[in-house]
C-alpha cells in the first residue's frame, strides 16, 4: 500500500526556511569560478560549472520559498512572488544594460561599441534564445553573452510557480509532486540526447531553457525531499548521517569539475553522451552538497563556507559580480596585450567588478527591493 503525504497548510516548515550562510558562501565561490573561467580559462577549464551550481541552488531556494508560503497559508500569492523576483533581479540587470548601451552609443569606438542590440536582448531576457540559434544563426552575445543563464533562470521563474500551484491543486500531495519532478528531470536528459541525435548543435543544447531545466528541477526536488523529511526519528537520523558522509565527496567532485572539466563541443558519440548526462550529474552533486550543508549546520565545511568574507559577498554582491564581470573584462581587454597581459588586466577587472557590484547593491538593488517589500507590507496592513 502506498502512503501519501498531504501538505498541511497549518504546519509551517522551518527546516528549509530561513537563510543559510553556507549557501551564500557557495554563491561567492560559484561566481568566482565563472569569473576566472572568463578571465583565465586555461587555469579554470570548467568554471562554467559554477553556472550549473547556481541553477541547482536557484531551484532549491525558489521552491523552498513556495513551499514555505504554501504550508503557512495553503496558497501561493503569485503576484507577490513575481513582484519580489522582479525587484530582486531586474533593476540591476537593466542598469548594466543601460550603461553598456549608453556607452556604445556615446563611444562607438570603445570595446562596448555596437553592443546596443546585445544589451537589448539581455534586458528582454532572450539572450539564451539568441545564443542557441532559436530564430536564426546563433551568436555569442558579445559583452552581454553571459546573461544567457539569467534568461534561463528568469524563464524558469515565470513557469515553475504556476506549474507548482496547478499540480498541487490537482494532487494536493507533495510526494506525488516530487515523483513528477523526478520524472521531468529524466525526460530532460532524454530530450538532450534525442535533440543531438536529430542534429541539434552545442549552442542549442547549452543555452536552451528546456535542455537546462533538469538542473533547476533537481534543486526543486531537493527542497521537496527536505520538506518531506520528518522532524525526528530513524529517517531523519539516516538522512543526516548520509548527507554528512556525502559532503566531502560531493564537494571534491564539484571542485574537480570546475578545475578540469571542459564542456565538449564535438559531434562524436562521447561528446553527445557527456552533453546529455553530465549536466544532471553536476546538479546531483551540487544538490548533495546543498543537502549536506542544510542538514549539518555544525559541519566543518558549513562553518568554513559561513565565514563572513565568503557569505557576505554571496548574499549581497554575487548577483552584481556576475552581471558586471563580463562587460568589464570585455571593455578592458584591449588595455594591454603584451607579455603578462592577463596579470595586468586581472586585478583591474576584479577591482572594477567588485566596485560596481557594491554600487549596484547599495544604490540600485537594495533600495528597490526595500521599496517593494514596504509596498507589499503596506497592502497587507490595509487588507487586514
């Protein structure tokens, strides 16, 4: 006989609620991996794995937020959810797009010259479609090419909450939703393989919102599993022990992948298999790491990742760092091309990225987010 686990809206889940400093530490390290991959790719051959980690972490965090509200109130207010997401993500992105496009217009001879169209694609959250060749020849996106991943996340944020509500309205059972999510992950892996057998190229597979969905969905699945976990008892004890045991191996796997894994571009069968399966493997490793940190707050790794100089940038600056680093390195790439050019450009690029990320957080992101939260709070008080 199969037992079911209904979601009790009167029961607030606190295990996956709140903020974990260690996860902010992961954000810092993931964005640094991507930055160094773009700056010194020979030294960090798999730095793009940092994006895979971000996808899984985003799925986990978003679904945790949805589950927390659903358990507390029995519903999810999509208007509030989308308002908070927009106030968190759009202002900083639009600021970067405006600066790049404005500079391209005023200084067409700069290395941002001609970037207006790329800035527009980024602002419209369609850079992944452009890079994937959905509407014609694929392009690299220039100084805004890195925003393909933000487009994938934004498209997921639009669809997933609505699907979450619709499915729960029919099944009203978190365990069934978890099974459906697992099935969807397997289907995405199969789709990646099938598309390549039908002739889809590297860019289509790498940039597709559908072909990257399993990495986000695995994070969503982790949030469901932790919510289904009882507060105590043998299952909880076993989960804590297994997650603690898996912490170091999963961390080592992710680190080795960041340092050594180069995403294959070839058309041979080995490359096809890698592109089909490896994104899911990375997401599983990242979710195992996240699970271990959440269930073992006192673990040495959790304490290491929670130190303020790692967790604070992850919480406040990581989004701005990701947004600004690539346009900055694109802009300064022509400053010096002689011997040791990387050593010259690297500190300048990092310093400018951190400065602009801080200014973005201080004067763009935080004020807009605070204003939106105050507006929502005032509406709630009026309604009460």
